[in-house]
C-alpha cells in the first residue's frame, strides 16, 4: 500500500544522499512533490512510496537523519489506521 511521508527539505536531501541510487526509495525521494509556503523555496516534500520500501528509508533516517524518524513513523501509523478503518 502506498503511503505519503512529509519531510523537511534538508531531511529529504540527506536521505537522498544516503540511500542506494538503484533503490525504489531513492526514486521516490527524487520524485517527491514540493509543497511551497509563502516563499519560493519548498516548505516540505511529500514522498509517496510503497510500505515495503519504508524500512530502507527508516534505517537511513535512523543513521543519517534522526529528526525524520518520527515523521516516517507517523506516516506508517496513519496508513495502518486508514487500513483498519477501511476493513471495519
């Protein structure tokens, strides 16, 4: 199942530089959607990926970008809640 993970620009850049270029999660990070605030630089990126790819992203975040871990975990929990509400 797809999930959306919201990341700060510096977290996305850090993760992009620390996952294999051949991985699906690298592709997802490259194609993340920029959300712009009131200025021209992105406020955050929305990374859309399959739940099976999340462990690779989380492992890279734990090692290279710890502030991103709670946001990754939040996206996973939100996805689980959505799935359980759909099956009820």
